[in-house]
């Protein structure tokens, strides 16, 4: 398909122009990671919970066919309409056809990464439907005509000054007022009017239970509930991997989700939708969009265990310093980098390389996805399939030569250390990307090998 | 007429095609069956449930009011909420201070509710969440659309963790059920915590002690 207009490295460079802001972004997300740690360490059973969650998801992936059939039958018994979409386009058409059947051209939507993945808003806008995102962070970026930069904290790339200016322009708040309390109140009033007047609400799905046909939606703001309980029609959209076998399994996942995401013991609302309210119509759209292909890739199927907590974003040294928009895909961060190549290898070939492979993502993942191993494996696949840029191929050939010739390797090291100490201008210049947005450490006088040989002589 | 019928059947077929295609691809690509793990031993908490409940609720922005009887609840409500505004409840014993006959109305009619008073089925100590189902809500939107929410919870009805919570829910049938933990909140503007996003701005839990 198409190549991304700009790759992760180029987009990161733009994000890194404002050093103070990058530092703030880095520290803020690290603070969220620390809140997660505090919660995780306060439960002695934390690792048991991760193990259980991972094993439940293993079972789900190995029995998805039957669970989905069971879920569909139960949901239909509960009076819910169930739709299946093979891809994003079909998902968008299904949602649009429900809107058309009801003659509705305005709707509210709570957070759903799936609809971002399918580009639902753009599709509906083209077809004359107004969509209002009701999660505060999503509403902010929607007004600014930007995509979310984080799946849990959509506006984390913005400072309160930016939000103040955006609300001044769109909601008429006082110019220069950047008080979060004041701005949140303005959004509350603005969105309350939308909740009260829109006839159709769309929500995402956090978990869907095969045993009962119900689905669970978690929010802190209460926006999913305000939308769904006031609307005549509720559409819930889910990737098919959201299935859990039984209701009791929610106990494991609700203990892990908010603790991993924001360091809260649970989200404010965990809403269990089983049947439509009297007089209401309820639809569930089950989406594939590449998931069945990923399920067949033994090395990568574990990525389908993801519960979208974003703990891997908050801990990732690359994400924290490059920002969500540099990933040019609906789901950024380490997990996004292993999901995106499955959707479009050519367009997302840069993303598995946007990592140091430090492994922190795998260590915090509540369902134990081997994220950094998969990043490494995607690199092999991408190079084999011919998606590596020429510069990288040439560099790799150079490295292969150097590393297989010890004399060349030693000479190279010597030259490098000499240049760093005596002629830094030779390496610290615009031609060497290692020096952009980075201070280099002082070069040692001798290599480890030289030191070791000397030590043996003494 | 025939053409319309044909189109209708064709539409159904296309709809069915995606379903069957997706399910066939899943059946082909899913790995060999792996067993479900046991859920026993996942609660290793050592806290005292009621104390933990109170501490966690305070830490997430809720208020605890310990009471011995309904008279104390009435007194608290009279003293702490703006009188003259609309109060609603699902509990008939509070009819003297709140409307009780509203559950058949259009949900939009609850737009101006200042206080909603209801009973929680049970609470969860580890996260201070309270479980309520449709019957206890009067209307699904009621605990969200009100400016302030107050929940009466029996101090005996507190389970330690979510595992016991789902044991207690069991296979109960409901149209809608929700765990509510604290007031509605957001930190979407620069990670600054603000209480009162779209749902209730405050949450008071009346913890009823005694028998």
C-alpha cells in the first residue's frame, strides 16, 4: 500500500525541537509509570494476576471461534443486533447504515481505538454525519484536528496553555485562562448539551463475555454512560479479540487494567451492558481488520492479548521522547509498533525500529506480551520482505564486514576514540545523526580489550 | 417487488459472508487449545475490609459518612446539599426528602437532578467500587446525570477483592450493571486531576453500621 509520508525518525525530530516540552512529556509519562508501580507493588499477587490474565488470553486465542459464536448467540438472545465486519471499510459502512436507518446525522462517541484504526470519523464526515468525541482528551484533539497521541491520555502532547487557546477559539472561554478546573467545567457544559440532544451513541468495548453476551466499558469521566443511556440507539464496536470466556474472568482483568494504565485501583465506572434499555436499540459490531491474519502468525499472535492499558507507552524511553504522533498510526508506542506492520507492512516498516529493545514494555505488560521480542522479530521479517531502507542495508553490510574482521574493528574503535577526544568536529556535525538532540559521553582513552591485556601483563 | 426481495436476500448473504469468512479464518489460524487457568489463590490481601474500603474511597475523591440509621442520612442530606433543588431516590423510605416516582420518565427528564440517592448491592474493599444493577438505579442514566451521587451501603456488604465480587454476582441476570468507584474525574488536561468530568461531581457513601 502507501508509504507513510514521514517516518518515525523524521517525525521525532520535529517533536524534539522544543527541548523543554520533550522533557516535560518524558517526566509526565514517567510519573504515570511510577503510579502504576506503586499500585503493582502494593499487591503481593500482582505477578500471579499477570500470569492468570496471560493464560486466560492464551485460552481465548486458542478457542476464539467457539467463544465468538457463543457470544453472538447470547447477545442475540439478549436482544442485541450483532454485525460482523471483515475490515475497516465494512465496519464504517455498517455504522453508517445504522445511522441512515434512523435518519440520524449527529452522534456522540466515547473512546474507541478501533474506530480510530478504521478512520470512522473521516468516513462519516464525508457522508455528512457529525461525530462529537466525548472523552475530554479526545474532544480537545478533535477540535484541533489532530489524532490522539496516546490511547489512554489522548492529549498528553499538549500543555494547558494549548488547551486554553483551543477552548477560547471553539468554546469561547476567556482568553489566556488555562486553569484545568475552569477548562474542564467548560467542556462539561459543552458536552452535556450534546449528550442530551444526540439520538445515537457509539462506544468502544473493553471486554465482551462469551458466557453471557454482555460487554464492559470502562471510563473515568462517565462519558460512555451519558451517551449510551440517553440515546435511542447504542452501537458498540469491538475487535474480536476482546472476548473473555466467563464473567468471573473480569475479576482478573479489572484488577489489572486501571492499575496498569493510570495507577488507579479501578476506573470510576465499569459498566456492564447486557440488554438494551426498554425502547432502545443496541448493536455490536465485531471487527476483524487483519486480526485473523495476525492470529495465524505464531510469532506475533500474542499481540492480540493486548487490553489497551498503555503501560508500555508510559515506560518506553523512545515513546516518552518522541511523542505519539511520530508513530503515524492509531495505536502508538511499543504495542502499536508490533500491531501496525500486520495492517500495512510497507507503510509501517519503520516502527519496529523505533525501539531500543530494552524490554521494559514486556516487563510492565499486564498480559505478558513479549513486546520487545516481537519488535526484534518484526525487524527480521521486514528486512527479508525488502522493506528496509537502502541506507540501513548498506550500514548493515558495513557492520558485518567490520565485526567479522577483528583488525578492522580494533582500528575503527581507535579512530573513533581519537576523533571524539581530539577532533570532535569530525563526528559532531550535521552529517552524523547520532549527535542530533543528544550529548555524547566522554570517550575513554583505551578500549576494554586494551585495558584487559594491560592488566594481564601487570 | 421481486427485485427488492432479491436485493434484500443478497444483502443478507453479504452480511453472512463476512461473518462466515471471519469465523473460518479464525478457525484455521487459531492455535491448539490451551486450558483455562484456575482463579483460586489470586486474592492474597490481608487488610480489614471495612477500613480498606474507607481509605481507598477517600484516596479517590469520595466521602465516607458512617451512620447508624436512616434519620442520620436524612439529617446529613438536609445539612449538606442545596435545598430547593431536585433530589431523587430509588428508596421509598426517603420519600419525604426526595422524589420516588420518576423511573418511568424519559431519561432526559433527569437533566436537572441535583442529588441521586440509591442503595449499593455491595462494595469492594480493594478499590472502593460499589456494584449496582438496573433495578437499583431506577434509570440507567440516573447515577451519571445527577450533579451529586449518594449511595447507601451496608458495612457488612463489603467483599475484599473483585474475585469475591464476581462470585457474589454469580450468574445474576440484569440488563445493565455497573461498578462505581468515586466521583467522575479526568486528568486529560496536563495530568491535573479534576473531579466532575461528565458524571456526578461528588460521591458520598453512607456506610450503615450495626445489625
